[in-house]
C-alpha cells in the first residue's frame, strides 16, 4: 500500500489550520503530521517531522512564510512548499517562488483544487493560481537586475552572519557610509526593502551561503 502524503500545515490563524486539517483528514492518501503557527515553528517541525509537503502561509509574525520557505527548501531532502495565502502581489509571488515554493494558491481556492494541488506538488508538479501564473509571466519579461558584485556579496554574507554596519565597515576597512551605499545597491538589485529580505532572497538564489560556526 502506498504511503500517504505527509503534510505540515502552517498558518498563524488556528481556525484555518484546524479547517485544513479537517479537510485533509478523510482522505486516506493524505496525512497531516503537524501544524505550526509561524515560520520558525514551521522550520523546526519540517526538520523533525520530514513532511512531503508544507502548506505555507506568507504573512505571519516573526519569521514570515518567505523566510521559512527558504530555510525549509535548504534542508537535506527538503519537502515541497505549497504557498496558501490571501496575497497575490507581484512582490509576494516573486519572493515566494525565489525562496523555493513549488506552488502558490490563494485562500479562496476550492477544496478539491487545494487537495489536488497538494497531491501535484508532492509529485514535483508546480501548481499556480491563474493570477499568479500571469504575474510570473509578466516578471519573466521584465529586464533582470544586474548581478551582485563580489564586494556586495561579501557585505551581504556579513549581514547574514549578524554583523552590524559598524562591524562590516571594520571588517572591510571602509566607512559606515560606504556600507550603507552597498546595502542600498543590494536592496535595489534584489528588489527588496530590508536586510532580512535581502538575505532571504540571496540565500534562495544561492548568491551567498550562511557563514559556518566553528
């Protein structure tokens, strides 16, 4: 007998988590192995429970769905990530897909479509809401930003390691103003607005790697 598809449900609203679990429960080929209320818990449970599919919300307190998707996708033999969210802005879609999401659905998706999407994503098939597919096609036709320079990757690697602007300036023997200039350029090239989003995008695109701790 084929093993059921193991699903981890991630959403900061308990009623949604419980509703999805109840929706999945009657189906013998699907099994909810855990639920999480935020991205940090999602990464921890994905590491321990090793689900086949993570059903991921985007907007959550603390570690959001994009950052959690990037971290889950970086695990050994990672699960597939299927985003289920209310938001379909180009920025949300681009960041989620860049972080490693294989599917992207909106919360008004019907029951049968959602269950079918979980099965498809488990098989490695990308599933996208039509509006999301349209946004990705539109993004594909937009000129790609220029790549990060070696120095910008160096700065971002230090940021990923938790370094402040002052520490980065000291490490690279430049002024803090120069560090801020580098960061502004990085944000522009990665189309993000803050340090956390920049690190998340860079890790997802394999532009940098997390510093190792001896």
